[in-house]
C-alpha cells in the first residue's frame, strides 16, 4: 500500500471519529451547567448563613432552567459551537470536538463576578477550558 493511501485512510478515520464524537446539544448544556455548579460550590462559604446558602442554591436552580432554554449548539458535523441567547442576542461561548466541550474562560469569570455585560462587550481572543461531559447523553 502506498504511503499516500495510508495517509488518506488515516485522515478518513480521524474525520469519522470527529463525526461520531461530536458533542450533542445536551452535552453542551451540561458543560455550561457544570461551570455554574462549580461557581456555586465555590461561592458557598462556611461563614454564610443558611438563608444565604439557600439563596445561592435557588439562584443556581434558576440559572439551570435558563440554560435549558437559552443554550444551544450549532452542529457543523465534525465539530459544534456552543451558543447562548441572551436579550435577543446570540453569542458563541465555546465549541465541541472529539467528545469534549470547551468553554471560554470568560464564561466562568462572568458567572463568578457577575460580569455578563463586560463579557458581551469584549473582542479579545477566547481562552478555553475543557469541561468534562457524560458522552452517553443523547440529543
């Protein structure tokens, strides 16, 4: 077998793997929920009162409901883009590839510091973080 044929076969296998491991819409939503849950866990300190903790947990629950309705993916067969629609505007906040969803670090910072407006207005390059998702989830 020629070397060029081997390269074509390897490239085709990689493309097939990308197609079959492209994260589902649910996996993109789960990745955003994971970021919110991580931020909530970090924000609950031992010094807070029970009411403050309850308020944080209620806010987390509300945020998950909002994510269900506002986070979606654009599927490009080999990869996908995580998008969130807020106040009528859709923003790309990450991408999915080979079974992983990578979200912008700015998303975590926005939830951490309540800086959603400053996130929406930035034009800097997107830094990403890998978010582990359950690959058994179905769309």
